[in-house]
C-alpha cells in the first residue's frame, strides 16, 4: 500500500493544467465498442480507473494504439464476446465501477452484455436498476445470478420505445443511450441525465453517425441507425479536479492559475465557491484564484445559514461536496453540507475533526461546519483515504495544516487524479510518496 507524507503550511503558486475528465473518459471508452472503425480519443487522463478500463476493453479484443500525451486509437473490429464468460473478465470488471457501461454498447452491437457486480468507491449503495430496466424496455431480457453476482442482458432485435427513468442516473442514461443508438426505431428518454459528460458522449455518438437530439436537456430522442463509424474526440478538462484546485488555493491562501478550464462546462461550480467567499477571476478560459488571507461564507437573503447540497445537473455535483466541506473549515461563518445522493460520503469528517476542525455530523447525509476563520490551523495527523473525493479533500486539509500528515491508501486518490503529488509539488507543495 502506498502512502503520502505531507508537510503542511506551504504557500503554493503557479499554473495548473487540469487533466481530462475521468467521468467522461469512462463513458467515451466504452462507446468505442459500438463501431469496428478507428476511434481516436484525445486528452485521456492517466489514472488507475481509466487505465483499468482500457486494459479491460483491450482484453475484449479491442486493438489499442497508444500515441502518448493522452492520445489513443481504438479499433473494436474483432471483439471476443466469449471473453465475457471468463473468470479473468469477471475479476477485472468487478474491480471497476465504470465497467457497468460496457453492457450497453455490447448489448446494442452484439446482442449481449454481461457484468459482475461493479466495484469502486465505498460511498454507499449505488444501484444499477435504472440501467437494466432501460435495457428491458428496449426489448432485452435481464437475468441476475445471485450466486456469482453477475448481471446479464441479452436481446438481438432491440426496438426503440418511450421510457421515463426512475432517476436521472448519469451512467444509466449513458448505458441506455449507447444501446438505443443501434436499436430499430425511435427511443425517447425522459428524466435523462444531462451532465457535460453525457453531453460529450452524445456529441461523440452523433459524430459517429448516431441521430440524437435534445442533447443538454433531460429529454433525449434517439433515432436508431444500423451502423456507426469512427471519429476523433477530445475529452473535456476535469471539472472535479478544477474544483479541487480552487479549494486547495483557498485553504492554503495561495495564488494559483488554473489553465484552460472549459468554463462554459463548469455550471454552478464557480458560483458555489463564490458563495464560500472565494474570489475567482476569469481570464479567457483560465481561472485565477488569488491568495486570500480570509474568506467569508455568505448567508441566505433572510440571514439563515447557507446550505450547500448536491443535485442532478445543472445542480451542484456531489463529487465536490467533500471539497466544499473542507474549504468551510477555515472560512468565516458556518454552512450546512447536505449530501443527498450517497449515504456514506461524509463519514471522512472524523479525520477532519481529529485535525481540529469544528464539524457536527448530523446524520449520514448532513454535516454542519463551523468555520475557524484561520484563527486555529488544522494539525497534521495520520489517516486513511476511504474514497477518491474524500482522499483529495484530506490531502487539501493536510497541505493547509501545521506539521506533517500521513495519508494511507492513496491508491484511492490515484484512481481519479493523475500524478497529483508531482503536479502539486511543482506548485511548491511538499508531498512524498512512499511504500507503507
């Protein structure tokens, strides 16, 4: 197990270029299975989850050509469908949450898609009912083997239909869209997710010859086609990493310029950080976070305590609530953090409390943070990263703290952040990676 040793209290300064978006890349990589022609993808992040998925689709028979600097060419001409029945496939796919999105394109193109119960973050129940209900509505049959924990969807003559999703699941919508593009007739998906990742997937599919309208809304209409072609696609900058660096700059009172952020795709993210009292300067497509000694959380118009909660897009992304919570520990004022979507994602606050933060965990979904206004610095401790976003939040806390911190299980951080220690050290951080 690898760990980080962090010397806190360092002021950071410089330019930071965000990686390609993890959540988009996982969808886009699955979509290469929909065509036998070359698909070129640029700005692919070099992170554990993405590399695992590339290895998995390569094992399925997809030819992968690595061009360097995040550029890959995929050719799914000779896909080995029988590999889905192998123990090796179940082992590889079971260790990766994003593998669930292989089912849609495999079902759409080859008439069958299997997946073991997906792994990933331990942040609470993440059901997959939406995916398979959607497949069934398109005409597929579904079977779950409780002994092997394997989900199977099969169907050769899928037909378009109307469906109202029971939840606006991003991965569920992506999976259903990737199936429907090759189904006969028209599919209408209401209550579809409309995150930038999903919009990017739809744009990529349209460039391959799909006919998807309503992109960016929660009502998608898909006219099925018989075949899709190759394309060239570039992954957006990772908005979660962008938000993480804004939070880091605020916590360490540092000036950081975040380059080429794709500002029009950030939604409420800049606004929520401004509500935390953080100054953001937009310069072209860059965001400058100036060094601030203090920042004050806004109140609502009636004077009540600010509440920040997650919601489906265009609401605030749940992946940044952990960052907002950490940022609030050194703000002036108080805030209620309401994590609606995952019941275990706030449980990392015990580590922050050990560091000296004033946080009341109200229940699994809500935490009240009483800002210290830098009157008392956090103190370095030894801790373990429970998941990707909590891990980076603890890293930010450690970089702002007095003394030395140790973070174990940093493989969780590596799942979503590319060489984060080297990139932050280039700004003046002091992070040492070591084998524990």
